[in-house]
C-alpha cells in the first residue's frame, strides 16, 4: 500500500487534535505533527512537509483561511482539508476558493474523515 501518508493536525483545542490523531492512527495514517495556532501551523508545514494538513477554520489569532493562504503561498500544491463546525459555511466556501481540497464537519465521524482524507490525497 506504500508508505503511510503524513498528516499535520492543526486545531487550538487539544481534545479535537486528540480525536483526529486517534482516527488517523487507527486508519494507517501517520501524524507528522500538531499545531495549536496559525503561526505554528505555517512553520510546522515548512519544517515537516506533510502530505496533508487538517486545518481548523476558527482559531484565535490567525484564522484557518489565512493559514491556508500562507501555506499555499509557500507550497501551491499543499493539500489542506478544513475542519469546521456548523454555521461556518461562508468560511468553508472562502477556503475552497483559496485551494482547500475539502472540509470535515465537526463533530467528526471517523469513517467520513477517512473517506475525505483519502480522496484529498489522490
């Protein structure tokens, strides 16, 4: 099946990162790293060069759409999947227009998360 895909998990909530990490490790992905805010997300992306980023849309400081733009300025081919709660449709649309591959709704449904990530990695 080839090497495990390396994922950078970005969310300001430790609980959410733990949930995603759990889904990833159970489904043959490797967690390349974690970031708790936008600044950290951009620097870890540059440092770790992951195959894909799961990126929370709403974080204190730099929001997810801004982080997405910064990551894609660095790497136009970056694969980013946004994580959003209900009621964030406008930001999701803006993220997709700025190159996000897809989005995952919170609360997470493990099977759906895995499907979306596999599709984004094709």
